[in-house]
C-alpha cells in the first residue's frame, strides 16, 4: 500500500513539474527575441564633451539634422541621439537602453528627459516600427540604494511619464525595466519595491542583472546568491563590460539557477568588445585583440541560444566599449555584429552596396620601443559576394618609403575568418615617428582594389600612458585616392613625415580635397583624445580644446567667412618633452571616410636646450600660477594676493592681462648663466612709461619698454661699474599701444642682439656669465636698493597682454627667430 501511494505521489509530482515546465516553455515561446544596446549617452545627455575628454576613443557621428541643417537648441539632443539610433537600426539592432543613474531625486526628471529625447528621436528619424527604447536603471548608489520606497516612487514616476509610449519596449504588453547590479539589493527589498509599483497600478516586465567578480572572471556565481529572486523577476542577464570571455557562460549559469522559476524564462546574453577604463587608479585592460575578443564573445554567446541580447556599451567612451561609429572603429563593430545578428535572427546576411568585397583591417593605434607590428584582415561575408581574394598590406615610414610588405594566400570571402600578419622587426622611432599602412585586394578575376586614406600608427615613447586601443577600419567605407584630408598644425601637414614646431600654442587647420569637399564633416584628435567633434568646416564651435570644455555646451554656428579658419590649441602638451601627435578623419557626403596623415608637434627647441616655457593662457579656474611647459618644472607664480585675469583674443584664444600691479615671480634656476635667448609675445596697452616685461637681478637678460616707447634689452657684462652698469640695446622704432609684438633677445657669449617681429633691430658686444638671481615678469623687484643697483623705475609694471615667455639656453639663430615669428603670425592675435 505504501509503495502504491508513493508511486501515485511521485506521478502527481512529476505531472506538476511537467506542467510548470511546459507553462514556462509556452511562456518562453511567446517571448520575443530582442537585441538591445545599453547606452549612457555622454554626448547628447549634456551636449558637451563631458565624459569623453579623457578616453582615447570618441564619437564621430554628425550633429546635423537629416536635411544637413544644424538643429535648434530644443532639438539638439534629439538629433544627436537620432543619428546614432539610425546607425544602430540600419545595422540590425532593435532597442536602445537609456541609462538611468537613479541615485538621487534630481536624477529622475533629467533621466526621464533623456528617454523622452530618445523616443522623440526614433520618430524624428523615421526608424523602423519595431525599433524601441527601454530604460537601464543603475540603483546601486545614493538614496535609491538605501531606501526601497524612494526607488519605487521613482519607478512609478517613470512609468507614469513614458511607460505607455508606443516606442517603449514592451513584452507581453508590459513596459520593460532593466536593472544593473540588482543582486546587490536583497530579495526582500526588491519585493518591497515591486509590490509598491504593482500597488500603484503598474505591471512592468522586470529584468534583473546578476553581477559580481565571479560572473566577470568565471561566468558563474554562488547558488545562495539567487535565493528569493526566482519569482520576483521576469528575466535575468549579466551586464558584462569588464568581464573576461568566460563571463559569456552566465547565460547557462542563470538558466541552471532558475530551471523552473519565472526569472529563468527570459535569460539574456551580453556582447562586449574588450575593456579599457580611463580611471587613473584602475585601467583594467582587457585587450580587444584586434576583432578577436568581439568575435569570440559573439560565438560563445550564440552557442547558448540566449532569449535576448544586450551590447554592453554603457560607459562606452570611458571604457572603450562603444558599438557606434567612433574615431577608432568607424562602423566596423556594427558591421561585424550585423553578421552575427543575422545568425541570431535566422535572416540573410547583408548585401554589399556595390557588389565588391567588404572587410576590416585592424592594427594598434600606437606602438613604442621595438614592438612588432601586428595586422589582422577580416573578410565580412555579404550575400552578393563570393569567391576568394589575396590581401596585401604595406608598411611605410613617414617619408613614404617602404618598411615591409606581406601578401596573404587566397582567402575565402564568404567566411568570417581572420588573416594575421606579424612584422617582427617592429618599429624604429629613430627612423620614423609614424608607420603608414596601405592595403589592396587582388580578386580571383584579376581585379585589383586599392585602399587609400588609412590611419597611421603613431610611434610613441613608452615612458608614459599611451593609447592601447586598435584601429578597426572597414576598408570598403574608405574614400578612394582622389579624395583626401590634411590636418595642418602650425602650417605643417606631416604628409612627408616632417615635424611641426611649436612654442606652446599650436594652430590647427584642415584641408579637404575631392568632390563635394565643401559638404564634408571633419573630426580630429590629439594623442588619441578628442579635439574636434564631427562637423562641417564652415561651422565653428565643434572644437573641444579649451580647459573646462566639458562644462560648456557645444554650440555650432556658421563661421564668419572673414574669420580665420584655424583653431588655436592652447592646452598644455601631454608629454613631459612637449611632443604631441595629431590626426583627423573626414566623412564625405556619400558616407565614405578618409583619415589624415599623422602630424607630430614638437617644441622648437629640444628639452635639454630649453630653460622654461611659460604659456600665459588659462588652464583652470582661479589661476594664480603658470606651469613650465618645458618639463623642467619651473612655475611662474603670482606674487601677493589677487587672481589672474585673461582677455579673449580672436578665435578661441585667451591670454594674460596684466594691470601694471601684478607681478609673476620665477624660480632662481629658470635661466642659464651663459648664452641664452628670451622670446616673448606681448600687446602693450601703454608705451609712455617704464614697463617691465621681464627683469632679473643680476641681469642675465632683461626686457623693458622705456618711457620713450622704445623696447630695451639689457645684460650685465663681466666688467661692472656704476652708474649705468648694463650693456643696452634698443628697437629701431617706438612700440605702439594696442599692437602685437614678437620680441626675441639673444646673447651668444660675445654680443647681445634684439629682434622685433622677425627683424634684427640692434646688436652690441657683451661678454661674461651671470649668476641666477630672482626674476620677475610684468614688474620689477620692489625693495630699497632696486633703483640704485638695477637702474630702473621700481613702479614700472607692464600694462597689457602677454602670451608667452620662452627662455632658451643658447642663442637662437636669425633663421630660428624668423621661423618662430612666422608661427606667431599664424596665431589669432593680429587685426
């Protein structure tokens, strides 16, 4: 009897289990496949460069509306989002997740506004009817982490505002809510939140994220971590982003954790391309390995047949996980993923626009030391392309002389399989600071495809943090050789490998050639960091150069045809020795791209020959000192109280304004004892009184404006006497108030020479070394013996603008002075 009853009980239990399993299977069969992209939206959120000022990749997406016009202020976010949403929709994605920092009350309305902009953008750009928007809530911090009722009220407000929008992603007719780090909150807290939302009359589709260290490293977690979650949520996923490839196993791990529970019926898989944080204390580099990491994640994820997909961009530019069009990637990640999405949805792969092969060429953006050059060529299968091809990759130096060349065997164009080549001899910075890359395809029918306008590899010093990312360039998206872009830095485009020189400030300009060049949009970078957003060259306001730019909105406007086209980069060089590299990319009206040759900018005098370089431009708020840009760490500091002020010059330049009372003090060791040069750029507001530009006790080299308007330089000789102890030289003509002057005074050990605006003014014999003593800029050292010993009016402060003071340990030649003046003439100072 007992055995019979036991058999009946087991049969009933099995029936119940099967029924539950069948119910979940039926529910699961009704749930849609969705491909989502999580997105914080650094650019459109605040419409400035906040969030993308530090990373070495950034968006190259147009800020213009569909008709090519610049949108009004109330539509700027909508258009910025819309251009990106359209790219995603065109490449097969279904949904954009709007990231919500749901920490404090102030976040609610702001983030709801972001979602409204996305929803409006989807309609404004006429995206496919199935394209949706959903929220992605971060609730691990702030008040929402501590107070479940606060979180519930925020979710209720969100659902009231946008939950029923036709474009909002819904499953089973219920608006989808995605959560990040949900397992950091107890199941009891979540039940409280969910119950309050339900009590308010809303029944959203809840999807929770299970994160942590074990998921990131191994793709698994402890069983006890799931306790209580199984019937609270409608789905689950792991966010990924900074995980290793093993993290893809979370699809299987989550299904095992919830085999019959509600949460397990909708389990998502995550896609990410690698990881590199811009946090100074935690880079956590997970190498993209060209396109290898991304392809591996796709393969491992699709093997597990996830119910939905989520691309983990999130902090995309902060963490180098972007999917959309960026400077380093262009559309390559979207096009690679488009092939995998076709497999996921069981639909045809895309066709080639022109019937020609499509492919991606990948290599490091920078190399240092003697690193080998590694190149990956990846065919992108297309529905209307078949056959085989050979790829040839050529490496050139900056002077366009061949370094190496390699041709592949015949490659199958219908397979997403890479060809790899390693040039073991590597880079040689002594030979060239850039490696140019060229590629061509030989098709089976004998046709040859040449690819021009690829980006250069910058050969950098390995002594500081460098760009570790890769270029992944879709070769079929490049413009042909009839069109090109040149980026000019202080007038040099670097096309032949030549360096451009600077004395702190660099003028940046662009030249586009080819059909429809006037309709092209240009973006640029310095050392891999954003310099200019993608915008037409006849518009100003796209540059992200000024310190604090992240706090100031981008405002594009038509450029005054009479205004200078060059832009002034007045940020401090990023390397100790003052070397920076520049490059740019252009998108033509037909969607094709071209990269400009890399331009290396280096100080006009080498590190060991430079004593100090002070650029008197603002580098922050409430500034009271100027760093020494030469790398010798000799700052010039404001004496006494007060703060420095700056005048706006032409273009975007701001430069120091001195009122005759403010004096900057320089360190004792700022100047050499023997031969030297002082190079200053000034605009005096008064020339009828003694005006000290720079003065040094011991008079190694001092420069003043005399009451008669002449510019005077003086130095103490070896044989001293008083009164009139100095060797003095003057300009040939009087200075004029309100005019800009470039003054250079040199001492070569035998004579003192003065140049004004590139022209020699006067010379006098002078011999002897001097001691290094106190030096002031903009005024004299005021004490009881100054007038007697220094032979100068102690009240003679400089009134006017000062741009720089460059002190060189050696005498500049007449040619060097003339070249320096030519660079000054490029600056937006001259009326």
